[in-house]
C-alpha cells in the first residue's frame, strides 16, 4: 500500500492541518461503512482514507511521511468489525426497543400490515396502480388549449382539459383516474402523454409560431395589406413596399402561451413572392422591357470565394 | 464479553468517563448492564467504535448524536424487515416470485392511446 496519502484524501501536499481534517470528514461522512450498509465496497476505501488520515493528521507522522521515513503500510487502525456487521442480528434488538421499536413485535406488526394477519382489522389497504396513456392532439388544440372527452382503458369517459401551450410529449396527470385501490386504498393516477400532430402551415418553435405567407408580385413591389392566419382569427398585416421572398415580419403576441410565465410568444411571417399560376404575356412583355434598363445580380454572393 | 476497562484499552479512542456517559445516555447498552460491572459483547464494542467515529472523526455534536443514532437504528430495523421479506419471497414458487417482480417493475401500467 504505497498510494499517495494526499491523493487518497484529495488534498495537495501543502494542505494545512485544517484542510486535511475538513477533507477527511467530508469523505468519512460519505464512506463510513455503518452509514452505508447497502454498499459493501465502501469499507475498503474507508479503511484507506482512515489510514491516510491517521498519518496526515499527526504533524510529526506527516513530516516523517513527507521525508519518506514511513509509508502507509502497517499504519492501519486495529481492524474492528463494523457495527453494520452486527446490526441485523437479533441481539441488536435492544438498541431498537430503546426507540420504542419492540424488536420481534415490530416485525410482527410489519407482517400484519402486509398480510392483514392478527384480526386487528388492519387489512391490506393499497393504492391502485398508475396507468399511462398517449393522446394525439392537433396543433391548434395544443396551442390554444382544449377540452377533450376521452374513454379510459376501463370504459369510463372523462373530460380532459388540455391547458393552452402544452408541449409535445408533455405528461398530464389525472389524479385518481388510474386503477382502483385495494380494500379502501386510494386509486392510482392516470398519466396522459400528449403527442402533437403537425399543422399544414403553422410550425412551432418554443412559444413562437412560424408561417410561410405567399404574396403576389404586386404586393411585394408596391406593399399593401394582407390577411394572415394566426392560431386565433386572421389578422391584417402591412407588407412594406419592396418586400422580398425571405423577408420576415413579426406579429407580436400572436404566438403560443408560455405555461410558466403566462406570456404569449410571437408569430413570425416569412414572405414568399409567388408569380401568377399561368404565364401572362403582358407581364412577360413588361419584364423584357424593364430588364433592358434595370440589370441586377441577385447571385453575386454565390460567386464570392468563401 | 469485555469489561469497561478492557473496552477502553481495546478501542483506544474513548476514556472511562466518556464511555460511562454514553451508557447513561443510552447510546451504548452493554449486553450485561450491571452498573458495577457492565460486560460488553462484540456488538456493543462495534457500536462504541461507531460512536467514536461519529463523535470524534466526523465531529457530530453531542446534541445531534441521538438523532443520528435513532435514524441509523431505524435504517437497520428496516433492513432487517426487508431481509426477512426477501428471504420469504425467495422461498416462493417461481410464478409467485414472477408476479411480485412484475408488480415491482411496472408500477405504471400501459393504458394505450386515448385518441
């Protein structure tokens, strides 16, 4: 056992006596075998840190260790058996009855609680099991909230309230809607995981709603008022003159409510200039004439070396 | 079984006065508790060592000790009960053990889709 004692305790070589004491106490509280009856392997580590502490906590021994005159071997405390090795023997019962735990009595009461023995009327009351469901809901139901009538696994119908702003895979808890309890015990809970279906044109990012809005060439060039769908009713929005495909406009407060803050997000409208569906000779003639004197290069960026 | 002096010598980290106080406080309950000549079993000695560790190495305050010991004692009671229960379950037929395992592993049942 020639480990570095400082590393064992987790302090540097120039640590003060106080640092060493503090580090040891912290480790010992974590690793004391009697405080960890479930972890058989802490005993070995505890033994090491205690042996290290026995040397490092004594300035004289620490000095000799630093000068290489002693090492960690043979310095362990006389090995006693830990309390946990005895604590589950029947003899330990005298320590528990001190707490008002009659020992054999205690085990008997425990079994009675489990199996309803002894005729004291303590039947097995137990809470019913929880049940989990999934529930597909529409984009708008999630955004605005909704009431849904659903049929549970056992045939009962309940009205489920979906709060506005619920997010995908969120779990709703329905207290007492799980399996019935046993012998008067309370029923379990139902958990409903909502699965939000995608919307044909709205898209959600956190609490904001994104929408691609087609506009005419005229609206793009001259600007104008257009009607925009939102998760509530449509609103009128002004397209500025000279807007382009890719221009993003914001409708403040038209997004989805944030369940935590209660604030609504925004709706972002991304414009998309759309030509008429059928080619138009007049527009072609105009474009040809216009281009003769108005050359411009929208692809300049693509040719720039990166 | 050891006498008080023997325990003090063997443990080396507690003196007669302190050990006597621990006995009076009920932290240590010698297997043979005669006040003149108490005798300590291995269990009692292990408990004395534990109290030395808690009081001296871990610096648990004297007034906090009853709380710590009480919680520890409760943990050991619970462990005995769990062990007794585990032993009883181990002796059950396979199907009973499987049924218990199923219940413990699936506290929440799958209820399928509501939509």
